[in-house]
C-alpha cells in the first residue's frame, strides 16, 4: 500500500470537487422572472450574495452581471404602455404636416411653371 502525502490528497479532493462534479452537472438556464426573484431576495430580504450563489450553484460574477443588467434596464419598467401609442400619434401628425407642406410646395411650383410658360409664349420663345 502506497501512502499519499496529505497535501496531495487535499489537492485531489479540491480538483474533484471543483472540476469533476461541476462539469458533470448541467447548467441551469434561469428565466427573467427567476433572475428577478433571485435579485429581489438579495436586495429586499438582505440574503447575502454568497448564500444565494451557494444555494443555487451560481458563480458570483453571474449574479453581479444580472444585477448590472437589471439596473441598466430598470427604466423600461417605468415606461407606460401609452407612450408608444402617443409616439405613433405624434409621428402620424408629423407625417400629415410634412405631406401638406409638400403639397403646398407642389402647388406653388406648378403656378410658377404656368407663369413661366405664359411669359415665354408672350415673348414668342415657345
């Protein structure tokens, strides 16, 4: 029987736990609702990040990335659903205004061209 020094035994155990067991487990893909629930537990219930990560098998970097995305996109939660309808209405008004402007310009141009042709005819150039 060969005796393995304790330091190598610890390293083997660490390696097995760190890479062997984790690599065999499938990664969990959390939905947006689950991510918000996890963040809520930390922010409102004051559950430490280390406890959440250990409980859920998450890496802290993943948790902090979720938190960053949550705060960067948080303003979307406060936008009312009426806003897009109002924007569409404002754009429609702008389109109508521009169409009227183009129509007015076309009418003025047509009038100027008619006067130009009449002037050329009177001068005998046409």
